[in-house]
């Protein structure tokens, strides 16, 4: 089959007949094929097996015909070799959270070829197997820092916010090491063959616009400015309040969650500056075909007014999502339903 370059052309600003379509977490627990693989290994064992990661990355491409694949892994994989004791049960748990300058000083920056060779091998295997572009990815430094400081998910994220404002040196050391490690990690994926990279800033939206601009944006900008050889998409959940700051980034694409209209995000980011990705509410995949079509049509109509549009969910697909609705939505976007 010919290589499907729809995503690459869209990110390059070319006008296309329809938007490319893929879903965040498109490889995962909602698919029976994934659950069969996962039943035989722990989550970390899966993430560290190039053969299994390749298989589960390919599963949604075979099943639904998405226009691109995204590397199957977890955002926390690169923090383990930095010195973090990581486990999943099933959510991430960190046994040695970073709370002091001494803790931050102990961390080391990663060398991707030595520390996460399985990720790079997976990328190489996927590039050979795919006839669609491959997205490599990472967590953004602040989102990784949230897990490393809190030790797990959190409602209030008090530890990371306290560190920011009362231990600025510890915070800076942690963020500098994470930023350098993240850049090296993403660049290694590009060098291994990834066509695009996406950086997930899942927890950026816990911050005020002032704190985002001061404590997060400079590190994101450094990565965006220094990645070479592939377009980047930046996705910060709940980010509308500081979209004007994000609009200073020199990246190709911006992810938009389901809480913001694409046209509103575009206006605040800088009209026509970015290709926007999003932003179907993942919970609506549990709804009727009529409800799915109504929202999809609205998003597709808005997308036509933008510089470019990548159809995606506003956040990751949920584990109990009906597969028939995933299939229906993909066919809708492709004009096949």
C-alpha cells in the first residue's frame, strides 16, 4: 500500500480533502486484542518489550484504519532511569518522591540509547511495519514533575505547588533535568524514525496563568525550539486560560481539549498560527450514533475554518468505550458513514 501522508501534509499547512483522524490512547484497554496481550505481562513488562509494544501499536491501525499510529508506551518510562522507583497498580506509584533539593540533585539526566533502548527499537520496528506516520511522544517536564513530586496522581497537587513557591532551587533543578531528558528522549525517537512528536502536558491546567507562564512555559519553549527533524504537537489539558502564552510556541500543532471550541482556541492562540488537534468529548463515544454525529459534524465544520485540523478526542479514549462507536466515528470523519 502507498504511504498515507495525510497527517504530515496537514501539519505542513497543506489543504486536504478531510482531516486526518487518530485518537489519544487509541491502543489500549477498550480493545479485546490489547487485553489479551496485557493479560500475559505486567504493564511495565509490556512497555519494555519492543515486540509487544509494536503489536499493540498496530492493533488500532488494523482495526479502524486510523491515519497514523502513536507509539505505545507511558509518559513515565523515562523517569525510571533518572532514579525514580516506579510501579503501576494500576495507576502510577512512585516510592521515592522528589521533595527536596537533595532529592533533585540525586536525579540524573537520561541517555536514551542506554537507558530506554527498548523504546527506540520499538520505533524502528514500527516505522518498518507501518504505511502511516508514527507519532513519538513524551510527557512534558511539568507533568512528569507532578508525578515525581506528588508520588502519584493528586486532586490538589499541593506538593508541587509548594515546591515551586518555597523551594525554587529544588524546582529549578528538577525541571532542568526533566527538560534536558525530555528533549533527548524525543530527539532520539525522531532519529529512530518517528515522523511527528507530541508532548503531553496533562497537568498544566492545574496552574494559574501566572504560574504557567513563569514556571512551565520556559521549559516547554526550550524543547520546542530545539527539537530537530520532525513537527511537534503540544497538548496541554485545561489550558484555555493561558492559551495566549502558549501561542508564543514555535510548534506545528496544538491539541485542544473538549472544553474549548476549536475556533475559540484558534483565536486565543493566534488566529491561523497552528494546526489544531481535537476535540471530541471522549465520553460521547458511549452515546447514540445521532449524538456522536452531531458533535463530530460541529467539530468538522469548525475545523474547515482553521489553518489545519487533525480530528482527535479532547483527551484519551476511555477503557470501557464501545469499539463499534470508535469504528463509526472514524468512518464519519473519513466520509464513509
